[in-house]
C-alpha cells in the first residue's frame, strides 16, 4: 500500500497575508495548487494574492480553476466577473456575475455588477431584471430609467421622479443625455 503525499500545509497563509507578504503567499499557494486534490479556496486565494501583488492579469486563470473545482463557489464567480470586466471580456463578466447572483441572491454587489455589464452590452431587458434586485437604490433608479428609454417605453413618470430628486440630478442628466435622441428637458420640476 502506498501512502499519498500530504497536501501542502497552508496554515501559515493568514500570517503571510497579514504581513502583506504577497511573494511568500504566492509561493505557498502555487505549491499547494500543484496538488490535484487542492480545494477551490487555494486557487481563489492565489488569484486574490496575485491581484494584491500587482499581478492581476494572472488571477483570472486561478478564479477559473476555483469555479471548475467548486461550481457553487459564489465568491470565486464574483472575482472572475471583476477580472473579466478589467480584461474587457463582457461576455464572461456577465456569465460570472449572473452565476454569483444566482448562487447568493442577496448579494447586491453581484446584481449591481451584472446590471452594469448588461447595460454596457445593450441587453436592456436583462439589465432591468438585474437592477430590480436593488430596490430603491439611486444607481438602480437611474439605470432603470435608461432601460425604460432604451426599450422605447414611456419615460415620463420615471424622468420626472429622477429630476425631482436634487441628489440624483447629475446622474439623471447623464442618463437623459444618453437616451435623449435629440430632446433633453431643460426645465427642472419646482421643488
């Protein structure tokens, strides 16, 4: 009978992270990642350490490995989405944020990032679905106005509501300008 080699001991990782010893943490996690039995957390943490150490472009491959090992790992899906946005891979970003949001429906950041990516991709109806998860959030209100306008629906009430909130006026004007099609309202409702 042959004994399997022991997995790499990563118990020193918290101390390395606390000391911000990114090079030491990377070496330790790379050794641990060579083990076929390595858990998803090893790959996820390696991705995070690479980001912290200024090697963010390398982190995407490790987030992919983390979700391949553990498809239900919401944090790894979220970080893969962040990495994909930075890499300008909006298709992957949408898939990753959608998976993170489905896995943890109360994760407002996953829904917000999913909504942002869908807006950038011009997926108006799908963007609405994401933004509706944020409730009466200021950014969601502006995004939902834009979605309504882009879908050619009546924007009168939504526009009036945005313009009547002084705190939202700068964002509202930006959204109004984006979807104006030549007609931007120049008068604000009286308060």
